């Protein structure tokens, strides 16, 4: 039932406060009619003591407290979803921006969604191949996992995002796989890069893009990931697709939360971010996973740029609590000209062991991954020692680990932007690298695997 009010108390930033509203619901859609007749959309953010705070989708210019009309629709924001969305590009409000026709469907989903009930969750246990060695071998992405990428300003996370979107696939059984890509607060050049790359490589045919530009209404950034996840839920749990959702950049999303919190004059938390940011982020991240009895799954790769390269900043800090690991990009590796600059030492995939091994990747995966990780860590430690005492003071054994660290970065981490490595290629590369070390140092691989997979040790 539509209710109409002309009782605007205050217009503050993107928020309109309306008096005399008794029955408005959180998330309810609102139509705002300006004095000049212009119509805007809005959404109820909060209602208390008869005052509703309405978030306006767009500019509040022209709205006043006397002649502005507010219509409460009695319904939440719903988004039409269908199989016809493949290959399409939408803005942050879900409107097509690829010159195609609007999506017309009887299926209209509430974009707010819900976190998956823990009791209904099925354990993530299948490997997703991204074609990137530092992820596939040492920080494996598992179907149904939420694994964020911690980047920083100026690092090539956008290149990495589109490379994963192009290359990601599920192995083994023939299953429908698709990518839902959502970008928030991006420039026109970044939007063109995303669209052109997807079109040029043919990846757009199996993908759905949501692009919120920097000059779009900032409040649309709060809708963008929810539209993407609503689409993913429809495809995964109603159409049995394996869906990979890539969200970039969650820092822009959180900055919008802070902006709206300030407009609502709320008491700020850490660094000015609202105290409910943890809850808000979890309402997005926890929509990833597998459900018992359903064939489809949703895997999330949120990307965030750490302000001032600070991994203890509230955004990466809270994200790390909610998600299942992190892929960390390194500015030091980037300065060396290494792409993708993934630092495997602080990176972690907590569900890795559930998605690797015999029948999933290969029986030697866990051992060789642990071996290259430990060997690289020792080589990195020796670099610090060399800076103090010089390489001449090292033993021959130490020099081999030092050379291993250099080779690991130049041959394993370093990878072309269009180089798609299979998991077998990454495993073979790992074995090739550890062959640089003395055989008695390979303590993390099984002896039978050395003879079976290590070319140097075959008899």
C-alpha cells in the first residue's frame, strides 16, 4: 500500500528525514518527487520515533522541506533475474548500460538477501583453477569459499581481477560455470578496460558485469555488490551454476558506508567508520558458500585496497575476521616488475586442504606446496642476513636457498597477464624449483612422491 507524505524535516547530504511516518520498514523503497516534478528513487535506512531516514539514489539538489513529496511503496528493492543476463553490463542500480534491452522477468528477487544458514551449509571441497600459480598451488581457491585479495593503491589488482575472471574454471565433471563481476567507484577508463578486456577475450559470454562509476551516486555502491550476489544466488541455487563473484573495490564500498554514517550523524567508530561495518560486511561475505541438496555454489573473491598499505586498517582487519584467508599483493614485488605481485608468505587459504589432493588436484599438492613455501621463507630470511654480513659469509647450503628465493619470484610468481597455467603446470614448476635444493632438505614431501613427480629424483 502506497503512503504519501509532504513532511520532510531536513535534507542532509544524501539523506532525507521525513516526519510522521509510523509504519515504514527497513529497506522499503521510496519515490521522491521534487517540487519541479523530477522523480528520484530512495530507500529507508532507519525509522525511529516517527521519523524515517531515506537514502536518495542520486543528487538531493532541488529537494526542500515544503514541497517535496515522499511516497512509501510498501515493498523492498527487487531485481529481475533471468538466463538472459549473460554477456550483459549493468550499472550500480541494475540498469543496462550496454545498449541492450532491459531485463524482463517474472523472477524478481529482494536484493537484501540473507546470509546462508550455517546449518544448511555444505562444506566447500572442490578446487577452482584460476590459472595463477601463486593462488592455485600455494593458496588454493575452493568452491564455496570467500577469499579476499588485499591490495593497495597503485597495485595491479584490476588486471589480476580480470585475469581471474577470464581464466577461472572448475575441473573434472562438466558443470556450468560463470563469473559475476562487480566494480564500485571506478573511473570511465577503468570501466572501458573491464568491458573491452571481457569482450576481446570472449569472457563476457559467460559473465555478468555490474559497474558503478565514480561519478554515479555514491549510494549505488551499497547496491552494487548486493545486485551481483542476488544474481549469483539465482544462478547458483535455482539454475545449478558454479558462480565466482568478484567484488572490487570493497574499500570504496566501506568509504560510502562512512559517508552515509556521517550524514546520519551517527557516533563514529574506528577511523570514522560506523560501528556496524563488521555486520554490514558480513551480510555480503556470508552470502557465499554451498547449500546442502543444491548443486550450485557461490565463491567470492572480494578485492580491497588497504589505505596506506596498512593491513591492520579496519577494512582489511574486519574482512579478515569474516572471510577464510587472504591473498596479499606486495609493493616490493611490484617494484621489481613482478606480476602478479602476490606475496605468498602472508597469504593464506584456510580451506585449501579441503580442495586439494588425489582426485581433486594431485596427491603431491599439499607436500610440494608446503615445501616451496618453507624454502621461500628461508630464502627471504637469508636476504635480510646478507644485508648485514654479505653473501660471502653464507654457507653453500644457504646460497642455494638464496638462489631458490630469486628463482621462485622470477619463474613461479612472475606470470604473464594472459598466461593461463594449469594446476599440473604449477605443480611441475614447483618440483622443478625445489630440485635446486639439496635432496635431504626436501623434508615436506613424501619420499614416494619425489621419485614419482620430481624429474631429478626419478630412478
